[in-house]
């Protein structure tokens, strides 16, 4: 089926580029992971595109979480006054999209009827929902050679380092385009464009995000980045200890609560989340986190995607990891990610976390200059343009951005 589709694709590309209006469908199910919004907005303003926003339930999540995220998405796009259609198995083909962008590239993420396999009359393009920091390897094949990647006409990458991931895939990089990704445009946007989500305090306090990953050590997690179970009590302790100096946000990965429900049970999990929601100097943020980043002073995390993303703030950042795991984790990263990881403080013990929090409280930062240099050298989209401009030019065939 793939070979047949790739043969069909060649003629479809010519047909689409010849159209006066190119119909582009963005399939979205979770606002926190929708990272092509700026591209959607850029296409709304462009005379060659007719972008359409399509919403669909995430079937990979537990039903109540999927519905909660879906309702949050509808609330967000309604507030933004975006037009949208609700997608399901029977109606997505009626859109007759020339190009489809999926929020995430995984099979079984949404209903089968919404998937690329049921929409082979369209072209597929994909921009990652996070910046690629992992190195190509058999273990990390899931980031560079998923089935949707093979069907894509164009895959968009931040730079030559991340584009080389796709050179290991089935198509050997033939569908790679070095454009930057729309999420980079968001990350470099000025703070003034974002709402400050931090709740008010009785005095000025430093603002620290704690963002634990969902890969706690349970059987369904072949990759185990998360240190949550090691530090969950410690972080609550420090939130209480520094309540006069520090304001904390608990920013868990969207899948963490489901994993904890299975591991801890719902009662303990809900009690834990409630603690973060109700203390005077703490809160939980589970949706969009960009305003959170922009108005923060530091972050503590163990999430690979945040390794580079938070460097856009140029603020102090700590990666929670055991000493024995630092070198092995670093070897899993590409050169782009390794440089960002080296700009983190590393540690996982109570004493190491306390030292980092104390440093932030005192306004110290011994890696500031290196982070500014990394930002200027590595974090901006290529060609002196925004990633969205580069992607639009790539679709229209107006720039040679192939690798």
C-alpha cells in the first residue's frame, strides 16, 4: 500500500501546487500538544491556503481523560474564535483536504477512521510537537521511522542535526525539509504575547516549574525517564519550606495521572494532585505551558522534550537524574540535545535539589552566558525567516529546503 501511495503522491503534489487555494486540515485532540497553531494562523492570512481545524478524541488515553482534554480543546478554540469541525470516522473524508497535518504521528492515537490510512487521497505533512533532542538508534526508532513518517510528503526539522534522524528511516531523508518547526516560532515569541498563568502572591517570589515525565517504572513504560516516585515527597516538602520565597507550579506530563492511578490508586493520586492545587504558593498547570515558561524564573524536570524547549527562556534549569545515569542519558541525545543537557544542573537527591532552589532564590546563575550563546547559535529557525514562512514556502515549492 505504501509504494502505491508514494506513486500516487507524485501526481498529487503537482495537482495541489497548481490549485489557487490549497485546503489544509489540522487534526487536533489536545491543546497542550497542538504545536502547529501558528502555522494554522499563518495560513489563514495567506491567499493560497484554506486551513481547516478538525477536532477529534484521543483514543489512546483513558476515556475520562480523553474527554476532559477534548473539552479543554473546544473551550480553547472557541475562546480564540477559530472555526472548526468535529471529526469522526464517517466525515473526515468529506473535508476533501489536499494536505493533512496530524497533531501526533502515532498509530492508534485517534480513531482509525481519522487516521492517515483512511485518508489516502490527501498528502501528509508533519512538524514534530516537540524539539528532537534524541539521537538516532534502534531504541529511538519510534521518533524517526513511524508509519506516518513514511507516508508524509514533507517532514519538517529544526536543523541538519535533527534532519539526519530521518536519513535513517525508510525514505532515507527524501521527505526531509530543514525549515524549523512552528513550535520554535512560539518559543521565540515575546513574553508580552502570552497570558501570565501564575497566581498572585502577597509578595514577589521566584517562580519555579516542576515538570515530571510520565514514564514511571511500570511494565508499560519501556523507556523510564521519570524520577517522580523518587522526588514526589521531596518536592512537596520544598514547596512548604520555601513558601515565603518561592512559588511552584506542578506541571505533570498529561499521561502521568493515568500511570499513577494504576500504580498508586486513584485516591492517593487525587490527594497528591490536590495538595499542589491548594497550597498558597503552588498550583497545577496541565494544559498549555508556554505562558508558564515565559513568566517563570527556573524549571526542574526530567522530560527529554523540555531539555531544549526551556533553553529558549535562557533561565536556570535542573534535570533530575541519578549520577550513575548522566553519561548514559547524554549518549542517547543528539549533539543538539547534548549541548542543551550540558547547560542544565544535574542531580536527584534532596541536597542537590535544595541547592538548586536556593541558587534560584538568591538570583544566582553561573551558566547564563552559555545559554544565551546556545540560543543565538542553535535555537532560531533557518534562512532568517520564521519556521512557518519556511514551511509555507516548502509546500508551495518556492524554496529549496531539502536535505
